[in-house]
């Protein structure tokens, strides 16, 4: 461990591991966590083949490559309807809630989200569970010759071969057809218009809050980013959106008008009526597009998750009845009650309580700062923070500086991480040297934060881990490993 006064001088991947269930503070014992199952060597073989391709943080602005691959496979993605989601924050949580509600209605579902926390199989979910290892491998081996043929056609034309995310998208779309699923809920990887998932012909398009992120790829203004994301809107479809800034909303309205689609926006067509904290989550009342739903239990924390739930409800109303018929309240209650969003305001250990959150930009950090005191009241929060080099590190720290008492600055795994000392200089500039500790080793940083929380003059002191999704996944794996060795 070093403090800031000591000037010691990758593509984002995640370790194998487990999903630890969401629950109220103190209820999660790492030794009783529910594992996805450790991935075997064959899964590792497929994962290595995927990561040998161009990384997902350097996407090609094209649809032709993915379109050619699925065409050679017989267009598996046209065999099921799709709910397609994009946005800057809240995509994965909203996608998972949407899938859970649809599944509660008796439909077999596919779910594609990214990135993963601990196992690459989390990205392809069949009927509520990560794709089985044997199916993951079998489906990959089935499509591998087509990927190779597509690669050859591309390189013969002087283009780059299929990227990691393009190949993964083809695998997911083929896996959903093979299952088979009744409906797929698919989260955009980055942007929208040229994202490889946009080969789908979706019936409903969903937009979570749009803010500035991935500026190098998407643009430096909210309007530019929203314009790229609006590219997923299909002709005569149903569009559902979170509340947006005027700039973002204008782009969605323009795209909806050009495609002759309907647009339902939170705060106008639907809204959250009431939120009440509850043990293990919150009770949410939502006025949907077609009906009002009172006191729904949502096992996730934070007002932002209540807003995500309202968007998910509106999306399912739009999908099942084009927004004209209310959902059955018992079925909806079941779907929301079974929703999970690993790594989002999730307690993973106790004595002291350790909470992880995937916030990695200023917008997400502001939502975290608002939600944490309600979900986990504490007089002393020790933050383990690390961030990637292409993120707004200063904006992230500013959003949390009134919530976190002491910042233990570390760095996420991978070569895209911002160096701990470089990040620490930003944190010190914002909060002062006396509130900063530097520990580049993530395991050591977690232990240092736990020690600081235990030594704090507050019985309810807790540790918060945030700043990078891959870092959250690694911390979850570290805590689970501790449970296994006890």
C-alpha cells in the first residue's frame, strides 16, 4: 500500500467466475453465492478465438460484414422478433428487466448484453440463464467455417476481418435461433446505426438516457451521439425512450418521424408515479402506456432503476400489445421481482459491507451518488475507484466526491486502464491529498479499503467499488474466491 505522497512510478476482458445474487446489505454470503459454473477449457478455446480478433472497443463502422455472415448462415436472426436497446447508461439493467417481464409471460427468451462481468457466457442468455458451456462451444464450432469464409471475402476486398463483437453478435443470433427463442432482447454494443446488432429487424426500439461517452467513436455532442443511436429505429416500429435532454429527444423525434414510427417518452407517455424503499429493493408504482401498476417490488436499488423499470414496462407493453393493452399485473409483478442486474448497486460481502456498482462515467456516477445513501445509509464510505483511460475521470470523481469519504485509487485489469498514479493526481486535485490512498493492486486496494472501513469511527461504514465494469467483475471474483477458501 502507498499513499499519494509516494510517486511510484487491454482490451477490457473479465476473469471467469460467478454472478452473486442481488440482495439487501448483509444478506450476501460469498460462500453461498450462486455460480454460473467455472468455464472449462473448451469455453476458453472459444473465448481465445474471439479475443484474437479486433477488440470491441475499436468497432468497424459497418453492417455489411455481419450481414454477410448471417446471410451465409441462412439469416437466423429473422426467425424471431426482437426488442433492441441502446443508450449511454442503464442499457443492461433495462434489457434484463425487459427480458424478465417477457419471460414471465410464458415466452422463451434470448438476451444479449455486454460487456460481461465474470464469464463471457453471460453475454448470451437463453430463457434466463447464461448459455450452457456445451452449447456455447457447439454453436461456435457450427458457425466457425462461415466466419472464416466471411473473413476471407472481407480480406480479399481489402477490408478487415470480422471483429470480436461482430463475431460474437453472429454467435448470439445463431444461438437464439438454435435454442429456439420466441423473442430476443438485444443490447447494442456501441452506438447504434453501424453497431453489428443492427442487422436485426426489431419490432421495438428502446432508448435509455443518452449522454456523452465513447466520444472518439460516437461524437463530442449529445446530439451527434443520439443521431448515431437513433439509427436502430426501423420503419413503422414502436420506439420507447427514457426522459432525454432536448438535444437527444430532438434526434429521436426526427428519426421516428422519418420512419413513420410511434415514439413514447418517459414523462409524457409513461412515468414513475411513486417509489418507496423496501427491504432488498424498492416498491415502484408506474403509469405505463396502457395501464397503471401499483406497488411493484423491484429487487434493485436506486431511483434510476425505478426509471429503468418504467422503460422496460413500456417496452413490453409496446411489444405485446402495441401499447394498447395493459399487462397482467400478477405476471408483471413476477417478472420484475425476478429481475437481476449483477454489479449494479450490489452488496457482495459483509463486515464491512462491500457494495459494487458498474458506474464508469459521470452520468452513472451521479445516479450512484443519489442512490447509495438511500439503499445503503452510511456515515463513512470508502471508495475503491479505478477507471479506463478513455473515460471522463474528472467528471466521475466530481460526481462522487460528496459521497465518498476516502478514495482508494487503483486500476482495472487490462491495458486500457488509466494508471493508478495518473488517476490519483486527478482525484487529489478534486478532493485533496488527505482523502486519497493509492494502491495499484486491485486485491490490495480492496483489503486496504476494508481495513479503513473497519477502522472508521462509524458502525455503518462500507466499501464501495466503482469506475469500471471489468474491475467490478474482478472484485466479485475475488470475494467469491475468499468464500471458497473459508
